[in-house]
C-alpha cells in the first residue's frame, strides 16, 4: 500500500515531523530557555496592574516566564505579591522594577530577600548600584535597550540579558520599530541573550525573531485577555473590539512641553488630553502659569489612569495601554491556550520549511 494512503503511516510521519519541528524550536530558543529556566522562551511582559500573581503564575505554570509588574507597588506590597505568586507556582518567574521608582533599592532588596531569580530593570537607564546589588545577591538582571550603543553599555555594566522593545508595543515606547531594533541589535549583542518585544502576536513572528538570533520573546498585549488576567471585563472587551490601528501613541502638542509617548487605545481620556494640553499651553503663552507648573499639569494628567481602566473598568477616562498586536486579541482565552497557539503556529511554520526543503 502507498504510504500516503495508510492512515497509520501518515499519522506516524506527521508525528515525526512534529518532533523534528519541536527539536528545531528547542534548539532555536535554547539559550533563552536555559537562561530563564523554563520550557518556552516566551516572557509575559510585565504590565502594571495586570501582571500580578494570577497572570504571572498562569504564564509560568504553562511553561512560559511570568513577570510581576511592581510599577505601582511599595516594597511591602511587592513582598506580599512575590510570596503569593510562590504559592501559585513552583516554576520560575521574574519581577519588573521601574528604575525611576523612588524606593528602587528597597525593591531590589525585597527581590533578593525573596530569592527572585530574574529581575527586569525597566523605564530608563538603571543605576549601577541596582545592577551590582542584584548580581551580588545572585539574581540575573535583564535590561531594556532602545539602541545598540545603550545595549553595549548595559552589557558592560553587567546586564545578564537585554530586552529590545519596539514602538509597536503597548505602554511606554521609544521611536524605533521592533523589526529595525532587532536587525540592529541582534547581530551585535552576542555575549548575552537578547529577548525581542513589541508587536508579536503570532508564533510565526516569534519564530522570525528567533531565526534572527533572538534568545526568546516578550509579549504583553496578547496576555491581557487571558482568563487568569484580573483586568476588568470592560478593559478586556475594549481589547477584543480593537484593531491594530486603534492603538496609537500619545500626541505631544508643543515641543516645549514634552509628552512621554505611550501607546494606548483612543478614548474620551485621550481626546481630553489634547484639549488639556491646548489649554495649558494657552495659559502659559498668556503668562498665567510658568513652564514648570505647566509641564507638571501635563505630566500629572494620566496619574492613576491605568488603574482606573484596568481595575475599575473606566475605559472612557482611564488609560487603555495596548500594543498594535491588539488586533490579534479576539477573545478571552486561558493562558495555556495562548501559549499553545503561539507554539503551534511556530511549529507549523517549521514543518512547512521541512516540506519545502524535501520538495
Ligand atoms: C497595559 C500595559 C501595561 C504595561 N506596563 C508595563 C510596565 O509596568 N513595565 C514595563 O516594563 N512594561 C510595561 N508594558 C510593556 C510590556 O511589558 C511588554 O514589553 C509589551 O507589552 C510588549 O509589546 P506588546 O504589547 O506588543 O506585546 C506594558 C504594556 C501594556 C500593554
């Protein structure tokens, strides 16, 4: 009988192809999985208010690498969150610290006291003291690099891994796209693993960055609507309805009053932000307010806005931080299913390559 007509033989051949693809994927991200100590080199990017014990443990339990977002936390709250996460998973997870946090070194000590293996330093160049203390305490340090020169500097400063995040990402962003940063940084930074983030929604894209030399990837937006995510149903609904083009960076009206770019879904809050900037700038031009006070008014506009949207569900006035991959979020799904989808897509792409190379 022709092997192609024998269902048992066909099944065997499919399973062999699958095994081969899995082996290849394991090879491609081995550096990342060994560094993180998990099955898949897929990090759940820390998202303030969203990345707490439930989502973080779900990602780690499913074979990825969850990261607690400590942006909104005091050292006491972070300690409680780490302890609670340990109760939900025996798998490794990390903690993301914002370098501008006024109590950064105390947060570092909390991570070390609780034996957190990996700490991601985000939001600007990390102080040398934080890197040194973490490394001396036995933690691995991951740092965000928005350009090659900074990546090199961070490696010299002791970073154990680099995260490259392009402007497609949700939340605070730089000006350069993920694809360009990946092309610039991946061939140059070879001494430490590099993880790529921003705009990754499918396994094929993940595989593409691994092919280019990434040790792994980091996704945020795709995990917001995970069943285990505590984001308010209104927040999740906004994600499910949105298309890629709805996730846009905040707009700065006047270069004298800088606005840190944040990618989010547009709503009443973003419209009012423009109006507020216009009014503040008019008042400044009329001499009714000085530059510092005007700048502060603009900076304070979004204070507490992410919590309002994620926790309270006020999706009209809160901040709906989301990446362009939001268009690929189509329903609420268990974390395990999201990871499996990414994996299956990558494996299918690899199986397709095997078929092409045999033809
Ligand atoms: C709602 C939201 C909140 C975020 N908060 C943080 C944060 O607190 N710290 C951080 O380093 N990155 C933060 N990010 C970025 C993510 O960690 C991750 O790098 C990013 O989402 C990856 O790009 P993607 O959204 O295209 O998947 C946030 C992203 C989102 C969507």
